[in-house]
């Protein structure tokens, strides 16, 4: 009967270890990004629940930003979308 309490064998090949490290780094980075997104979502929910007029103000500010961007940069796609 095999000893079930022994740790699993780790890859011995250095290429396998490097691949594993890259995968782990990618997973950690993805998890950090998700954590940041969740934090911002929670902040937005709290801000909107405590001050509902903030949402309307943010929408107006975003529209003004897009109008300024079109005026300054001449974004043709934005201009086309406004006329549709």
C-alpha cells in the first residue's frame, strides 16, 4: 500500500519548473487584477448608494469629456456615432 501522506513529486526538469513559475505568476497577476476590479466595483456601489446624484454627475462629466476629445483630437468614429 502506498504512503498517502507523502507530498506529490515536483517536476525535475528545469523547463517544467520555469513553465510552472510562469503559469503561477500569470495566475497571481490575474487574481490581483480581479481583486482591483472588485474593489473599484465595491467603491462605486458604496458611492452611488450614499450619494445617488453622483451617478448623474459622472454621466454628464463623461459626455463632456467625449465632446472635448472630439473637438481636440477630431475622433472621426465618435463623430459618426453622434450623428447616428
